[in-house]
C-alpha cells in the first residue's frame, strides 16, 4: 500500500506481478485505494483551497497539490473531460487520481464530470497495466529469470527519461527569443 501511495500504480502493479499476486488481487488493491484517497481528500482540498484563497493563505500540503495541478492545468484545459481522462490514464509522475481531481476542479469542470473522467481513466489504466505487466513478466521470465525482476525499474526509467525530455523541450521552447515568459 505504501508503494502505491508513494511510487504510483505503475511500480506497484509491476512489483505485484513480479511477486506472483493474481490479476484480480492487483486490480482490487490498486484500483480502489486511489479512489478512496480522492473521496476523502478532494473535498478537504477544495474547501481548504477556497478558504485559503479568500484569506490569502494556503497551507503547505494544499499549496503543493495546487502547484502540481496548476502545472498540469494548461495541458488538460483545452481538452476538458477527455484531456483529464488522458492525464490520469497515463501513469506519469503526479498524474494520479487526486491531482487529476484537483486539475479538473481548477479547470472548472463540474465535480461529476471530473470524478467520471478521473475514475474511468484510473480504472482503465489499472486494468491495462495489470494485463501488460502480467504478459510482459511472463515473456521476460522465459528469456531471463534474473533480469525480469528489473523490468518495473526499466519501465519506470523509460517513463522518467521521456518526461525529462518533454520538460527540457518545453523549457527550450519557453526560452526561445520572441516568446514571453508566463506571468507568475
């Protein structure tokens, strides 16, 4: 559970498959945990955000979640519910259910649309990851018994490298002459 909370569903599911847990168990363990977190924390984040913006103060945890959501808002906003679904579906760093819910809130989507997009993206992602890692692990196991245990870390490294390349590309674009930097 802690691995899912801190490293996300990608690493959690990969380790679960590598440790021999069944598909059903991994779906039940990985699916609802983030949903429960969303149902408990989302109303608190929204209420704290609204109250703190009225008073001009923002708490540390709320501010971190808000900053993460604000960074992703421009990515999701033009596409609405479909963009929010894709945002949560792809298991990149800080694109989970809670951040997706806050992004939906900041973009101005209705709560029912936000929750529908976020939950659908999350559950479809969990199912695909469980099936993918189960099939991949068996294939890798037949190739190399010792190397298969590194498969989750290899996939995570590829995801992080692609994310870093994307950030460098975005930074390079914003540093180009003739482009104005966004207002703080």
